[in-house]
């Protein structure tokens, strides 16, 4: 029968005897629970002890051993939990034993000897960002507030001008061991290295080159030089990109530089206009020169051909004159008269049948000459203009005819 059932006499299960109704003594309950727990976990000692004191000592020793075992198991479990660590994706674990580098572990679960081993977790895929020459802070608007750092930003160019340069560097860790142990503050070293490389690059460039077309070259040279220096230091950092945020003259001289830039732009504009005008005028001049050269060449060929024709005609005339001088003289005389008289008005006078007083109708003669000259010009002017120059050809024909006439008269006189 259970001790708390009706009829059980309300006996105390710990003391074996009945008690009065009421709560048990707390100290007594704890003591009895401890003794019972020790009796369950402990084992009796040998040696024939039969006294109650001897039995109590054996129970106490066995209870301490059980507690020690439980504590040991709990400690072992805690040690195992503390010795297991997990490296996430994109990270590396640097294991130190007694503060000395042991190994670098890859992502996944790993075991270490706690507490002599320590693990430093380093993120090698995170892209970090550093600012050089300025600092950005969260402002009230959408755009962050930018604060200039003149100590880093002001740099000297090759032509001894000062330029305000602002850079942004993006980098990541490529060697966790070197990052942790080779340098004291890798980020500070990175800033100093990039600043030094930028000063060296800009110190080899002029102000105009920095402010205009040299930005890409400056960025490439700065990144290459900075990476070489970081590798020499063994900083364990990899520069991904270097961005030239801004490059301007100092605020004190920006107005003067703006005027200089405007003057340079005006100079370039005037040069472009001059080149455009030159490209327009020179082809026209070359075309006119080529046309005149062609005209001169054609006139040259024409004159040479005329001269050759005159020479050939004169040679033929000479041959005819050598064969029949009188006939040739007569023919030349008649041809000359025909040439001269065909171009003037003629008045035929019968000397035998006229009076001493001769009347010449000059007004009719003048009108006839004008009409004949006009008709001849309309009929033969086009052909003459096409073949020979107008003024020179007529004068040449007249002079040639006059020359032949004089030669013929001289020959007759002889």
C-alpha cells in the first residue's frame, strides 16, 4: 500500500515512520536525497566493515566518484563542442597553436585542440572599399556628404602645379596568413601605398594631362604600382579597381584655371575653323590650278601645231618657189590681194570714162562696211573663236598678208 493512500497511516517514505501532518524539513529532505543518490551510484567497500559509520564512509566515497564521472562526461562533451568549428563559404580559417601559425583551413567543419588552438576566421571574398583624399559620411539627403582630406588629396604635378585628387580603391584579401601576420594594419598600409603610388604617377604628368585625357592612364599606372608595392610588403591584399573620382585644381585657383581652359577651347575651336576653311579653299585652288595647267598645255599644243603647220607650208612654198619663181610670186601676190581686199570695201573707178571731179558716197560705203563686217562676224566669228584667239588671229593674218605683199613688191622691183 502506498504511503499516501487511505489507511497507510500517512507514513513518511524517507524515515519509515509516521509523522504528524505538515511540510517536511527541507534540510532533511536534501540530505536524504543526497544519501540515496550516493547509494545508487556508489559501490560498497570491502574489508568486513559492519558498523554504521563504516557503511556511511563507503557510501560517501562512491558518491563522489559518480559525481566526478558525470562532471568528466560533461567536460568531455563541452570540450568536443569547443573544439569543433565551422568555416563558412567565402571564408578561410587560420589555425594558431600556442599563438604560432599552424595551417589555413577551407570552408567546412573542422576540429581543433581546445584551448591550445585558436582559429581566426577571415573573409576572402568580401570586397572592401577605401577612400583616399576624401571621406564620405551619411547626410540628410540622398547624396552622402563628402569631406575633403587635403593631406591626402593635394598633389604636385610635373609642371609644379597643385591638383586635388580623390580616389576610391576596391580590394579584397588574397592571402589570409599574410594579411594577419605580415603587417600590423593592412588597411592603413593600403591607403599609404595607393597615396604614394598616385603621387609618383601624377608627379610624372602635367596638369593638362591630369585634368583632361590622362585619367585612364593615371588609374592604370597607380593600380599597377600599388599592387607591386603591396606584394613586396606581403600585405596579402589584392586591388580590384582604382577609380579616379575627381581631379581638379584647388578651389583658390579654379577661376583662373577655368579661364585658361576656356582660352584653350577657343584656341582649339579657331584651329578647327581654320582647318575647315583650309580644307574648303585648297581643293578649289588645286582644281583651278589643274584647269589652268590643262588650258596652258592645250594652248601650247595649239601653238606648236600652228607653228609646225606654218613651217610645213613655208617649206612647201619654198619648194614651189624654187621650181617656178615667177609663177609663185604671181600666185602669192594674188593671194595677198585676195586676202586684203576681201576684208575692205571696194570702189571701182573707170579712169577713162570719168570726169575730173569724182564723187564718193562715203556714208553708203561706211554702212556697207558695217553691214558686211557684222555679217562676216555672225557667219564666221564662232569658228574663228574656236580655232584661234580672236585678236591675235586677225592681226596675225593681216600682218602675214602685208608681209607677203611687201616681199612680192620687192621681188618685182628687183
